[in-house]
């Protein structure tokens, strides 16, 4: 089981309120991603759930039981840290067995559990090495191994991939997703990388300045962001925002249109000059200085023969406009 | 790229370093030489001492016969080990608290601790002497152990604090998540990781306590007198007995010198711990 409920959780460090007031329900078996810019309180929120920080007020329930004032070890949660936080003086085997040893489990049971975890994570050949002798990806797997042997109610991941290089990151992302599909245990994953959020999550919680901006599945957030912040944060490249008369024409104080929803056509309503052009082969990203509107990001599929200084004509897909009122809320 | 150094500079630098090293070591060397001479020979001119006099171990025998070396030695061992152990018991939790749960005034507390080392010990001699007299701690091993622990405590805490600060907090948090109680967290994670630092703290503190002369001379008479008092007893109003004083000094410093020699690698490693990552 791993159902986690936050009720009116508040956290302040001295006079600084980091989390003003949060209510959130995480269902058993869900893969939930907390995403937001740095300093938005996502790591603090995770640490509150873990018990590494005390809430200022509010209630944290795990499987229906009040866990607000339980010490971290008693909450039945396992955490994977950004820095891996392995014990450098212990072998991989001892690292993974450490929580079992703390729980007073028998040697035989420890050995069998460690070996099972090592097999799942491809660490069998490294069990007698020290963390210092492992690569970044292997260290991360040891940290995950240390978490899974405990068979916790939920896993907490605090930006676990940010210390890895790009290629490894993609690989580990898939491994963690597969792990979730195998174990079917609740996972809470903190990241500032919206690509990780979109690819891994069942449910994304977008945080900004300690507040939840929106909760929803990746595609819900992509299709119907509730405000300008979520609209701008989810999606890569960023959604274009247009204000003024052009926005009024489409019925909003601000309108948003994603780069992939602008087509390069002959005789479209917008014309402009290509500034920066990035050709990836599979996609082409253009920054177009549109007359009377401003700079828009455009994403086109495949190779587009447009370069710096070219004049282009653009047509936004009419049904893909996002309309926002003057407070930045979605008008849908 | 290695810097180019001419042979002349190398020779000159080596000569200067060698001379300085010899000058620093000379007093010890002289003590060693004098301790093997008779009293009459010991007060001769240096060159005569070296080349025109014989060698003897009589001083060591006399010293042992006159004042029981092994009793002073065991007192020294008890107070230096005892004060170190007692100091660690107090300093480890203190340094843990200051390194991992710092409060608003932690820095001030640390500075205050250090400031106690700036005061000349003689400033508190009278109150401590009176306290010791009234509580019957004068000339007792327990009293001396406690005093030496207290005077070295700021240094122990400072050193441990510095080493603990090098340990990433996330590792201790991981231990907490893994179900370690505070005691187990310190025992299984913090202490092994800070071991080089703790070891050099222990060594340094033993050396400091072993060599401490002010309190050991002022608070002891016969029973608890360690080796420092044993040396001092050879500088008497009746006159200096150079050869015996040298023999006593050599016997007093030899154990700590040997310990220092064997542990110097550990000591240097600990003292430079965290300096290079």
C-alpha cells in the first residue's frame, strides 16, 4: 500500500513561508512527479513527506494513518537522493543491506534480498565493490537497490538523474519507469526537468512558489493548462504568448500557441523574418520575428529549407489556441 | 609543466633545509648525548663532551632508583588516555550537533570555546586550585584527567566539528531514512566516515595531554605526578644535574616520540583531511 494524503500542509523556515498551504492526494501505485522551477518548494515538499523536515502545520497521512510526527524510518518510505548518498566506507552489498540490518533482519534474509535486488538492477558483479569504484549510473542503481530491498510503501526520488550525463539520464529514466511497472509501488519523483515529468508520470504536480498550480496527467497539462505558468512550463520548446490587439482578436487578454501548432504555409495570416534556425534533422526549430506580434518559436517536422533572414508566412492552427484572461487564468 | 630548477638552487635549498632541520632537532640530540654522559662530563665544553668523554647508562639507573619512572609513566598514560576518552565522549555529540543541526548561535559558541584557549591558564589557577583543595581532588588522577580534558576540549570539539562538516548531510539523512537511530547513525555512518579525523584528534590530544606541564606541575605532588613532574624534579634548588635531567627528559619524551613516529602518516592524513578532494 502507498496512499499519501497531504492536508493543509504548511512549511515556513523562520519568517519565510516556503509552502503556504498544500492539499494533495497520491493514490496507491501512482507515479507522481513534482515539477517546477528551482526554489519552488518541490524538494521541501518531498522532505516533508519523508519526515526529514517537520511540517509547520497540517497533516500528512500515509495509508490513512497520521504520519505527521513520525520519524522518517517509521513512515515506511524509501528515498533516493540527488547525490546518491551512498555510504562510501561500505561495499555495495553492505550499502544495500543497511536498511535491512537496521531493521534487525536475519543475515540469511538480508543476503537473499540483496541478491534479488542486485539481479533486478544488474549489480550482481559489483556487490563487493565500494561506491567509489562505480560509475555514476551504477551508483544510482545502488541507491535504488537500497530503496527497493525494504519493500517500502512508497519511493521518494529527489532529482535522482540530475548528476548523470544526458545519455545515461535517458537510460535511467526508462529503467525507473520499468521498475515502477514491475513493482507497482507508489513513486514520488521530484524534478525540474519537464521532459522527465512528461515521460515518466501518471500524474504531474506543477509547483510554483510553494503552491500547486495544477495537478493532472501529462497530456491534460499539455492540452489544457489552467494558467500562464503551467502553459509556459509544460512543453518544449515553450509555448508562445501573444498579447495586445492580436490576442483580443482571438478573444483573450493573452493567447498561447505551441510552437508545434504553427504551420509554415504560403499566404498565412502572420509573416515574419527567420532569426535563429536549429536543424535537428527530425525537427526544425525556428525563431521568427513576426511583424506586429513579436518573436515566436516555431517547430516544424522534418527538414525545412528556411534559414536566417528568410521571410516566412505562418498559420496558427485555429483550434489549438489557449486563451487567458488578464489574471493569467485559462478561459476555457 | 614542472618548473625548471637549477642544480645550484637545489643544492642550496637542500643545504638550508638540512641546516634548519638539524638546528631544530639539536636540543633533542643534545639531550640524548648528555643522558649517556657522567655529570662531570656533561658540564664540559660541547666539543669535549663529544670527543673526550666516555659513555655510561648510569644516569638512567640513578633516575629510576631515585624516582620511580614507571609510576610516573603509568600516571602519564592514565591521564592522557583518560582525558582523551572523556573528551571524545563529550565532544562527539557536541560536534555532531554543531555540524549538522546548527542554530543561530553555533558560530558564537565555537568562537567562545576557542576564546577560552586565549586566556593564560594561570588566570584560573587559584580558583581551580581552591576547588580541588576543597573537593579533595588535589594530587589525584581523576582531578588531573578532568582538568586536562577540559583544557583540551575546545580543540577536540573544533577538530571534530571541522571533520564532521566535511561529511555530506544527505548521507546521514539516508541513514535516518534507512531506519538508523541517532546512536546507530553515529556508530555505523558518521564515525567510520570521520575515522581519519577522529584518529588524528585522538593522537593530537594524547600528545597535548602527555606534554602538558602547567596543570600537572601545579595540581600534583607525589601520587598523581606524571612524567612532566618527574622531569621537573631534576631541576632543583641544589643545582642542575644536566646528565640526570637529560636522562629523565629522554625517558619522558621517548614514548610519545615513538608513538608520534609510528602514527605520523595518520596524523598528517587527519590534519589535512578534506583539504584536497
